[in-house]
C-alpha cells in the first residue's frame, strides 16, 4: 500500500509529462568519391583489374539491373556499385574494409556485391561458350 502511495505521488510530477524523443545513433552518410574520374587509365587497371573502356561496356550491359527506383537514402550509383564490386574482386578484402574505402556500411557493401554479381552472372550465356561436339580419340 505504501508503494502505491509513493507511485501516486510521483505521477503528479509535471516533469514526467514531458516528452523526450528517443536518442539513437546519428545517421551516417559519407560523401562518396568519384572513383571513375579520380584515376587515370593505368591506375584504374591497377585498382580494379579492368580498363575504363571495359568497365563502361560492362556498366551499359547491367546498368538497368543496378538502378534504384527512388533516390532515397543517398543511393549508390550504378557506376559506384560496379566499381565497388570490381574492387572487392580485385583485392579480396573484407566487406567492412570495402565499406571504409567506398564510404558505405557493411550491409550496403554486401547488398551491392550480391546485386552486381547476379547481374554479371546473367551475362554468362553471351560470353561463355563450351565446345560443341566430341573430340576424336
């Protein structure tokens, strides 16, 4: 009974009626570098194991698969997604390290690598051909 009386006494306090918004993590949006323009042809090949011309050719083929339907949450451009994946393939580093390098979170890097890999793999019919017919022994 005494506890209920103490609770009722505290309910009348005006400071309890004030609303305090929950404190969460601040939003982290890092400005991303333009990796295509920042490097000359030689440095680009060194970092991505692909020439700029071949990267543009590949981008034209898969760009429709990589575009987001909205521009919310600072979406990564199709070129940024392709270069992130190529850099991941070229270096073999971990996804958190790629996130630090590219200015994105680990989960974003994971989604990007998955999307681009599926898009590139969908082109296999055009670029991979196995020999037809048997060889004479």
